[in-house]
């Protein structure tokens, strides 16, 4: 094997030196001296294509294959498999599908590895339809789909949030006696965005199927609960067992917090993704301010680094129940925690102050938060404008700040106009409005 590798190096180096937009004629002129050798030793061409594929040069792989055809060098399925693997690295799903589709015209039949590789290119961009088509084509080609085939298609369905298709694939795999793996179930759970009940059932299915649930399994389920964003109801709790749902004493907590507890029971350490989804679920479910604060403390105890999402969701939970002073306190904690606030963070605090702070303090609080935003170079948006507008309606000192935001290309929206109309209706100050 050493000699072919050394023989392949010069041509690979010359090809990789070409610019990405090099014309096919230039590639063909470089490859032409190698064609006789490749005709006699097809594996040498495979090695060259594999090296180009590892560099992610999809276009170059296709140009080399085209040069081989023009030079009447018989390309085989291994050559195309190498080219398609380049597509997998770069998620170039359309090029992969094109190469697979061209094989029958050259009297080549793809094997299951080629189809699986092509289907894998569809995962990251969520191209679930081509992935399902490739999986379905195995029957017509008399090929037996394996667990890799199903995982590739499930990955695409997961990215696209196609939970019905994902559940159908899981059933199809079971009917075909293809044993599901944790990756299979994780991809299916990942597809269940907002379908929290289905995600919980799949997590329980992993237990009864003796499949080991991972942090990814729980995180995907917590994410589904976050998107469902409702409090844990007794009827929902009956769908899953106590070792998944957590102690019965916590029956009034949102679903996501049960899953964090279940992770620890199974010896899994929750990470920042699981915690953030759980905090966000509590915030969206208006579960009160206590639970998000407890989750932040748990992150501290477990040495899980908190980020701006952790704090922003907690601040928003405080804002929804009127705890404007606590919201401010959390913002001032950010520098000590070495967390940089974003626009969402400031907007939540500003909204809390605009609604719940004493009227005489609202203007000074809004100005202070605006100065802080500018100090940390966070750009205001229309939500900032609307929060400021609520205060400006009853305070004459903020009109200049509103004009500055408009000058920064922040355009009022329907909420802005509605805020002003509500003010006029409540206070009868139509001229000011």
C-alpha cells in the first residue's frame, strides 16, 4: 500500500492547489497523465478521490470523475462512493443525490454504503424528502436497509422537525427487524419539537427496550417540553413512570424539571443545554420565579457554566410575575458571572420596569438601562423601543431617546402604535399620543 500512496501524493497536491472555481479543462489536463495508470489500477484513482473528499472538495471530485469518463476510464462504485463522502463532509446533499442518480446511466448499481452516505448529507440541512427517497430506493435495488440507513433519514427528519415521518421510520425499522439504537431514538425524539407527549413516550420506550438514554435523549425531550411550554398536568404525568417523571412531591413543577431530576437518578449529569431548556420551559409556562432560580442554583452546585440564555430566561420569568427589582438584581450579577447580556436580557428587564416599577422611577430606570446597553455595545431593537415607549407615554423626558432609536433605524411596529392608542384611551391625552 505504501507505493500507491506515494504515487498518488503528487497529483493530489497539484489538484488541491487549484482554486475552488478552477475550470474542468484545467483539472482534466492535470489528470490526463494519470488515466492510463488508473485504467490498470482503479484503486489508485479511489485513493486520489478519497484524499480530495477528506479535504471537502466536492466540485473537484466531480471534475475528476468527469475527466475519467472523458478519458474512457471505467469509474466504479468505489470512485463514486469517495466523491459522495466529500458531499457528506460539506452537507452538499444536492451534489450527492445527483451523483447517485447518475450511476444507473453508467451501468453501476449503488450499494447500501453509497446510499447511506448520500442520505447522511441530507441530515444537517434537514432535507428529509431526498433522505426518505434514498431509503425507499433500497427496496427497488434489492438492498437491505440497515440501522445506518434509518439513522441517516431520521437525522434529516429530526432537523426538519418532521415528527410524524420520524415515528413512521421507527415503526418501519421495527417491522423490518432492524434493531433501534440510542442514536435512532435520539433522532426521533429530536424530531418531536413541541410534541412533548410523544417525546416522553419515546424516552420511556428506550427504558423498556433496554436502550441506554443519554444526555442527548433527555435534552431533546426537555427541548420538546420547552416548546410545548405548559405546566405539568396530572394526565400527562400518567404517561411516564416515576423514575422518569421524578418524585411525586414535585407534581406541580413543569415537565422539564422532572426530566432533569430523572437524569441525575440515572447517573447522568445535566449540561447547559438541558438546564437552559428547562429554565425556558418554566418561563414560558409562567411557572413562577422560584423554579428558574432553583435551576440556576443547581447549575452553580453542579459547576455547570451559566450563559446569557440561562440568565435571560430567568429574568423573563421574573418580569412575567412583576418582580422588577429581582430582574434588575440579576442583570447586575452578570459581570460577576462573566456573562455578557444581550438585547433580550435588557428588553426583559426594561419591560418589567415599564410595567411594574413605581411610576416615578420608571424613566430613570429606563435611561439607566439604555446607558448600560450602550456601554456594553448591545444594539436596541423594536422591543426595546416599545418598552421605552410605555414609560415615555407618562413621562416627558424620554422623547429624545425614542428619537435616537428611530435615527438608529429602529422602526415602530403595530405594538408601538397599539401602546400609544391604549395610553390615549386610558388617559384621554390624545394630543400627546
